[in-house]
């Protein structure tokens, strides 16, 4: 739980547990229950919990468990690992909404890089249904959230590459994978965008692009995990296949790079 304490002490306004960067799929249901219950009790900030599962029944169960633990809201991916048709996806979300919308505020979670994509027209219908209060979009396409502005839902950008554009256009907040290791940078960059500080935005955006450039050399989300380790935070054992990825070079770069980021993010 050291990472929760780290994020609790950071400038972040809330904490997300069991998102895709959080490796939710490596935990069984019982482990997820325990960590959510403990994590929500440990945090004073609002906690939004990922409740993704490959089945509808367990997704509903995880929504109920998150609500019972005191979570502020739940993020709902399309069911993984298999691909679903558009009609099947919409039916899944409608059934989930019927069973769980009254239990905890539900957010759609669109991340087409790793699971079935949520077409924007489906997201619009679901958001207008009243079952879902908002969406976290990690497509990296600012036009996706822009198309949902008139729904009245809470729009959150979840792809760091789209942070600046989406935050200026339509998103009211950010849920960032990079923030697991660098909450100072992400919070400072968002503040610069909101405050219209173009000079500071350009500086911090440059830092973020350097970091993402390194992340792209590794399997997702190994680079973020390694950054956590280098910041003396616990992370998964180094079991990801790396091929010829330049791990030693990344470590040396990050240690030299981090002090300047922390200085300029204050």
C-alpha cells in the first residue's frame, strides 16, 4: 500500500485503483476485494475503482463490493479478453446499468488498445440513458470526448498523449497511467493547461513526451512499474518479457531526469 500513501501525499485530487496500468487482471476476485476495502479505508481522497471482469455477474459483484467499501465511483471496461460486437457491448452495459447503476456511480472506460472499442455513438446512448455518469476515454483521440460534450456527463481523459488537447476542449479531469509514478508532473501539467500558462505547459509537456517515449520501448505498463521501483515504491517483480528493450539505459536516464522534473513541477 506504499503506492497509495505516495499518491495520497501527492497533489492528485483522487486515486484510481485497478485500472489497466494497475494490472487488475493479475489479481483474483478475493484479492481485489481485500485491496479495495483496505485502500478506500486508507485514503482520504476520493477513490474510483476499476471493476472490469470477463463476465457480467462478477462485474456486478465487484460494483457492489466497491460500493460497500465506500468507493466514490466505478470504472467499467468492456468485458475482456475476447472481442465483442457493437450490439453485444451495448447489451452488456445496459444489463450492468440495470443491476448496478443504483449501487455506485458508473463510468464507462474506453481503451481500444487493449480490449473492444466502445464506439462513440454507443457511449453517447449509454451516457444519455442515465445509467452512466461519465466516461474515461483512453483512445487518445480528443474528438471522441468532444463528440460527447452535449451529453451532460462527466468527461475524463485517460490517455496522457491527449491530456492537453482534451483538457482544453471537453474533459473536466484526468485519470493518468503515468501519474502512478509521476503524479507531480501530471498534476502540474494539468494545472498549467487549466490556467492557460502556455510556457509552463510546453515545458512540462516536453517532460511527459520524453517519459512516454521511453515507455513505448517496453511492454505495457512495465516502464511505469520500473519508474515506481526507481522511486523506491513497490511494484510487480520484473517478469515481463523485454526482448532487447534497453532497461539499463532507461534506469540511468530516469534517475538523471527525475530531479529536474520534480523541480519544475513544483
